[in-house]
C-alpha cells in the first residue's frame, strides 16, 4: 500500500502545533477514533455460523491453483476471484483473447461455483508490465508509468488512468468483456486506487485528473456490466491523507459508486492499522450503502501484516475477528480470502467451512 512520507511529516508538524497550546488537556486525535474498534470482535470464535455474505477465494494470477482446490466442494465458498492482466486479454490492439477467463468460468461452473474477475492494469513489480505493448507508444503518452515507493525506488507499473486516450482503450476492453461475460460471472472489480505516482514522476499527472479518470472508468464499468456485480477497489488516493487532508477524492469515489450502483471495495483487511482505518474502512463504516461493499484479505493479513509470504509456526488465528469486524463494522457483502498457505488451510477452512450446512 502507498503511504507518502511527506503527508506523514505534514501531519506530525500540524499535530505538534495544535497540541502545543493545549498540552495540559487531553486531545481526542481524530486519526485514532477507530484504533480500538477491533477489540469488540476479539472474542469471536470458530466455527463461524451462517451469514449474509458471499465468500470467494482469491488466487491472484495463480489460475492453476484453482484445479482441485477445496473451495470446489465447499458449501461456504461461492467461487474464486482471479486476476487477469490487460496485457494478456488484449495481446494486440482491438484483438482480444478471453480464453483463460472462459476456461476458468467453465471450470468453476462445472463445480457449481462462480468467477469474480479482477482486472489488472497496475503491478507491484518492475518486471511485470500489465498493459498491452501497443499502449507503450507516443500515441498514448507511453501508456503506463512507473510506480515509486516511499524511498523513491521503482516498485511497479500503472496504466495512465488519467489520460483520456488510455481510458478509451480500457473502455473498449471493458465493453468487450461485458459482451462476453456479463451476467455469467459473479462480478468484476478494478484494481486499487492507491498508486505511487506524482506530478514529479509524471508531468501529465494530477490528483484531480486521476480522480476524474477513475470515475470515468466506474461509469464505463457499470455500462459494460449491467447484470454482474461491479466494484472499484478504493483504498487511498494520491493528493490527500485522511482525516487531515481531505480533498474529496476518495469520498467522491464512494459517493459515485453508491449513485451508480458500482460496489466499493479494498485490499488488505487491516483493522489495527490507522492508514486503512482512516480511509476505506472509515468510508464503509460511516456511510450507508445499497451498492455492495467488499473487502479482501490478502497476503500477510492472516498475521496482521501486508504484502508478505512469511510463514509463522505459531500465530493467533485472526479469521474470526476479521470476519466479525467485516460483518458488523463494515457491513460488507463480499469477502475475498487469499489462498495463502499455511493460513488458508489451517485458519480459514476450519473457521468457515467446518460443519457449515449453508445459509438459511
């Protein structure tokens, strides 16, 4: 996830100025208003009973792991969430190859399960270019740009979502996917809104243009998929840091999603991390939605971390707390549980699947 150091420095300086005149008084820090919310759910236990959610197993791009997976015989899990890159789906301009999606849709359907498609146009590896080769040309201003981490190191790529000519090609892809799979797949989600891009790294980028671009993509997504669930992962936005710097960018995505009926989601269910609590999790908790909400438990989340494949011999099973928090505090409809071992087999399945007979 993207945490900009300059924002944190600004917050620290501002906090010091505010706190100085009232040092003798106790100050309720708004950035910590939900820091203890998870404690109300620490007594949750396994097995987890029937709920109103739809549960999917997230495989990222590891399609082969679907074959013979435990979800296929589970009554608790509704299907699989799989990531497909823009590059693989459109190998040449205007020429689409949806064979991998079709194969997974049919395989899951044969087991009574559904596909939730995640469309990848950003990566977190410099070696993984997610956009088609033809976009990497002057006609599309290069089509994609590097993402940078807080130390100024390149950490991946992202399509230039703020460029109208790039969005036009993305819209054509969404329309082609919708023509093929709308109503057949459970849903489709666009990748997270957090990116490591600034005007310094890409002169054509501004936070305002970026927000407008994501909103345009959401409108196109809903038009292309009027029947399947649509969702934008909206976790952080460049140019603001809540609750201190609220430019309305993230809030605007949530408001538009509710208006359009496009669901809102986020990667990384981290109920003890202020960054997540003050952004996507706060948006979900503080507002009432008819559009579906979703939350992903991704690599590392089973041990309270992000983006790690660390294997711990001894750890507390966080699954009951994560489920209870998502159900009661966030009111989500979808949970996407990453297929990360050993935690999925040791923690998720015993909690969610053992003895489950189906929702009433």
